[in-house]
């Protein structure tokens, strides 16, 4: 009696309704045990594979002949390849290998981008198992809509014992993003990656396009001074608390009515509303953790339906800004602390949290969260965060958590 082995049946050709049923019905007649199955369709091209147990009675049966005849009738090509019991056992044991998700996104993806990503993975000894498109189908002639394209690679290490130099992979992938044309995220394919439940946002230059304190300073006539301090602080050249107090002091004497002017003039970041609305539909909790001001954060919280808000309170007396801020000041350390507090209150681990920001004071929470994303950030912040997005709007984050455009009706 021959030891059981495995037989891989590969079918390629033009896809059509009923094809899978027709072929598997033949397998069913021979009482075949299925070991693995997979199918993909690109345009109308089918790639279908099914791995079955090859028993003694099947070797002498007409199974393969029946499959060949049916494939000919359907207009597809079928090929067979056998594996020994030892080869199959090695394949089963390989399921403990480390798996990674690589997300390539941007307004447009060229073959050179795919070649560079696959080259970095190959150099690290990683094998690409799957490539899936997450974005909508791309028309040949683009309309006025903002184009977007995203593909997701699943890659595995050669064996469970193989050590993957993840830093080298990240460095290699980062070279693709230098021009700002595309972004690449490199994540572990873990249960947490599929179960994020809280997203914490910075506000200024993240959820909104601009810095509120700079706009206030412009109305106070101290715009250039405050803008210079802001830029230095975001680059990490100044202590946030010290720089923040200096900037707020330059707002002294500003009438309270100026706050409403700033609310009216700063727009949301592209994709912010779509992102937050989708997160809410999917059951995520959201938070604003900002070194900005509560008067603006409260407006955003109400408009977008944000669950938690922690920001700085600008002191106002007799309708005039005093140049002071009500303690405690929300700096980088405070943001990280509040992320932990909110996660605990929601019954979540930090691995289930996503943090998004653009400044140096966001780095503590970006590093603490399971998924930290530097959004249109300064070089210091991009290099300090594991993931970054600069090539598209804030809703590009949806791709990093595996959401397809078609899942949300796009």
C-alpha cells in the first residue's frame, strides 16, 4: 500500500460562473478530501488551485482524465503536480512561519514600485504568498476625482526559525517613499492587526489643515514669531512645554471673538470625514489627543463624532486671552499617558490602538500604539514612527487596517 500523498490541481484561463462548481463536483464523485484551496481573478483571468489527498484508489481511477475532459469543455487549462508525504508534512509545519503585511499605496502605482518592494522582500528572504488590490478598479482615463491605488502583499519567512532583519526591510522600503509619490507600510500579520479598535488623532496639521495657534497669532499680530517657534517645536528642536508657553504668551490681549474666526477659516484635512465616519461604522472608538486648544477640538468632536478629547484650555478673562494656559499642558508625555488611560477605559490593549500625528510631540504615542502613523510629517517624525502616509489623504489609513474600497461602497 502506497503512503498517502498530496496532489495540487492548478486551473488557469478565463473565469466564468459555474467553473469551480463543475470541477469540484467531479472531485466530490470520487470522495476527495480537500487539504487546501485558493482562487484569484485578475480582470477575467482565473488562477484556481486545490490541494487534495491522493489515496491509492485515486491513483488508478479516472479522476485525472475526468478533470482534463471537463477543463477542455470549460475552455481552461489544468495541470497536476504531486507532493510526497514528507514534502506535504514540511508544508504543514511551515504554517508557523512569521507572516508580514506590506501595504503599497499612492495616487498611482507603477511597475517600478512593485519591483522595488518585491526586491526588498526577496533580499530579506521573504516569499510573497499573496498580492491583493484594496483600492477600487482604476479606469484607463482618469476623471477629476483624486486617483488612488493600493495593493497589499502577504509575505512569509522561509521557516519558523528564520530571523528576519525587520529594520533592514523597513529601511529598504523607506527608500521608495523619499519622493513622496507612494507610501509603504510594513506590519506583522497578527491577530492585533485585524482587531484594532481605537484611533487617537493629533489635531493640528493632522485632522485639520494648519496650526490653530499660528492662526491666532496672525490675528494678534505676532504670527511670524509664533510660526518660527511652532516649526522648531514640531522639528523637535525645542521642548514642547517651554515653546508652548512662549507661543501662548504672544497671544495676550487677543479678543475672544478671534477664536470663532479661526474656527471658520481652518478646513479639515482631506479624507478626515470619510475616515472617521468609516471607523465609527466599523465600531472603532476615536480620540483627539492634541497639544492644540479645546475650543477647536470641541467643534471637531461634535462635527465628526469623536468619543474622547484631551487638549489644552486657553485661559480667557473678561473676553480677552490672558496669554496663559490652564494646566496640565498636553505635551508628548501627556498624549502617551492619555492613550493608555483611554485604552484601559475601553478594555483594550495598546496593540489594539492606532495613533496618528505629524509632530515631534506625537512620537511618544506613535511609538506606544500598536500602529503608529506619521501623517504628512517632518522627517524626524517619519523616521521615528514605524509607518507613515504622505501621498494621499487621511483616509489612506483605512488601507493600513485592511479595509477595501468596495467594503465601504467606494
